[in-house]
C-alpha cells in the first residue's frame, strides 16, 4: 500500500475506505477490540465500537501499538472538535489577512 502522505485527498479517501472494508482490516480491528476488552482507552468506561489509527504513516502495515479502541462518544466529540477548529482556523486566516493588509 502506498504511503499516506503521498496521496491526494481523493486517493487518500478511496485507499482508506477500501482498506477499512478489507478482511485484513476487519481481523486487525477485531483483534484490537479484543485486546482492549472492548473498552474505550480514552474514557475507560464506555464500550469501544471503533478502532482509531494514532498515525497513518504505516496504513495497511500498522502495528498494534498504532491502533486504539475508542467509544462512539469520543468519535463524535473528535469530529465536532475538528469541525470547530476548521471553522476557527478559517476565521483566523481571514482576520490575519485583513491585519496584514492594514499594516501595508
């Protein structure tokens, strides 16, 4: 599998989604959930339903140390945080651009 950092966004989505549907990933996912006793490693209380990559550098060839079990609540929180950060960074870029123009 090609390295993640060299893929375009479209290639990255296709490759990642294809990998997640593969029997190899399904087995690895099942093993990680069993390793962690189906418990979210972040909150320690909720049932883990997802397995997350800590790094995508070795996508398709990741070790068990690059994968963690997490609960759905954490996944939703993470999505919301990323959405807010993206909105904030967009606003920050616009403000920064205005400030830079006013200094000229």
